[in-house]
C-alpha cells in the first residue's frame, strides 16, 4: 500500500539509523512491527494482572512429572 505521511527528517534519520535500514520503507516497517509487538506484550501483561496465572502443581510434582 502506498501512503503519504508528513514525518520530520530527524525522526526518519534516527529510525533508519537505529533499525539499520537502507530505505525509509524498511525503517517504517521495522518501527511499526516493533510498536505492534510492544503493544501486544502490554495487552498480555494487562490480562495477566486482571486474571493471574494459576499453578496446579508444586515444584516437586513438576519434577516428578518430568522424570517420567
């Protein structure tokens, strides 16, 4: 998809430098992928806070299960 966006030159240059991208398109792809991943991690973290994980086995029970 082709997109026109107004983004400062400094921001583009920094994104290209940090991502080691050769093109603006590549740098923007890296930035978007990184942003999306970080937001998904935040969502997962928030869901765990609301509904904590339950552990059904003790450490010894897990060791025993793994040794079988």
